[in-house]
C-alpha cells in the first residue's frame, strides 16, 4: 500500500484544529473577505496564554512566529487596509513562514503562490491558455488557465509572491495596475475580460536584502506596498527555542522518534548568533563569515545531524557530525569562510570549553573536521 502522507502539509492543514476553533470562537470585527478578525489572526500567529475551549476540548494555540510581535500586528493591519505587504530581510529570517501564517489565517489558504525566479513570465503570474480549447472554442473563459494573481482576485484571497526581486523588472511592474485599481484586464475576452478583485484579495511579497539590486523594484511598485523589515533573531535563547520547535516539527512530520537535545541546540544557537554578530558572549571579536548565518540554516544543520544519529547511530547527537554539517553550511558561498570558522573554534569554543564544561569540550575536540 502506498504512503499518501504529505511531506510538508500546508499551514492550514497542520493547524486545522486551531484555525477551526479560532473561527468558531471569533467575535471580533472582520475586514471584508477575511476568514477571521485581526485579533484572531494575531492570536493564531502569536499564540494564546490559555487554551481555547471548543467542542468539549481544550486546544492550545502555541506561538508560531518567535520574532517581533509588533511587526506581526503591523502586517495584519496593512493587509486589513488593502495595502500590499512586502516583507524584506536577510535570507532565513522566516519571511516565508510569516507570509504562510498570514495567508492561512486570513484566507484559509497559504498555497496561492508565485515563486519568483529569473525565468518567471507574466502568464505565470496572471493567466495563460489551454491551447487545445482555445483552438476549438476561441478565447472563452473556459479556455483561460488562471495563475495565482487571477485566482486571488477571482476568489478574494491573498496571493503570495516569493522572491519578487529575482524576477525581471517588467514582470514585477505588471503588478502595478492590479495593486492600484484592483482590476485585471484580459483583452482576448473582450467586454467580459475585466476581472474586478473580490474583497479579501491582496498581495504579500517577500524579498531578500542580499538580492537587492538583482532586479531592483521600481519606485512605482514600491509605492503600492507597505515595507516591513524582518530582522534576524537577536536573542540566543529565542534562537535556541526556534531551533527546537522547528526540528521537533520536522522530526514529527518524518516520523523520526528522537528527542531534541536542548544543550546541543543551545550550542548551535550560540555559534550562529556569535558568527552573525561578530562578537562572542565572552567579548571575543570574531571575523564574520560572508555566508548567511540564518536561524533557518541552524535548523537545517541540527536536523541533518539528528537524521544521521537516528538512521546510522544510536540516536544520540554526535558533535563531530554536527561540525561536519556546520562546515558544509558555512563554506558553501565562500571557501575563505572556513578559516573564519576555524578561528572561532580556536578562540571562542576553546575558551567556552574551559569555562562551561564537557559538551563544549566535545564541540572543540570536533574541530578536526574543519578541513
């Protein structure tokens, strides 16, 4: 029998019970076309101190975005006011996750998505044609194949546009009239070719600041969005908690029956935080790698090490394997970054091993893999 489990269920599936409970108990004011009120959307993303009591159950709503609460509130209000929302920041700062959470709570769907690339064309954004039907019946609505922007306008749901600055400038600018007038014209359909957006439609874009200048957004397009900068996690304990939460979710989805080692998660969080900031908790100055030392990368390094321990080892995290995976993450953009990582181990990790004990010592001894 085949395995029909989804590798990564969409947000609205993963948290269906929470969303159902929040909708049923929602007494707040809803903007037109929204599934939930801004208050309920906020609760879904930032969590509730007390579990929800619904259908005879107590349903906990955990905090899903461990970043800036005020930023989340501003994002929700931006979308409620029909302004496009643009999330910008370093890679790996959970921009995509935040856009998925917002879309699932507001529209009930997080999958109406345009993935921006250098090869993205206008028909991938708006609409294309079923050419067999087009030849048989001519330009009729039945022959039109809607793309995410058309779907969002027709159904009154959010359209997510990932990595918008990686798309050509002329493709980006095809959004301007839609965001301004909330109308999409399909000339081939004649008088019936005007699609007016239903209430609830909006666009959430994401862009990496490291991609700035790849295809810089025009001033006209920028004016159609409210920009919010998503900053890297500044607190080591928070970064540790994000690693734990994300790895637990990944392990659960992939049936890996192995607990997360919080001490290893803390070492990895400290390493990423210190290399990103260029200074250690003990006051050492550190040469920062050119690689993106993002929390998402830290999650990947931990999870790779966990899978190795689960499938090849005795389900205990091995510091040598952790360092090998760390090397792969750090030097993938620039081979010179490996020397900076070696320097970090020779100073910061060595001194922490002397001060904080055995696990940091094991981490330091694994420096032999830094080659």
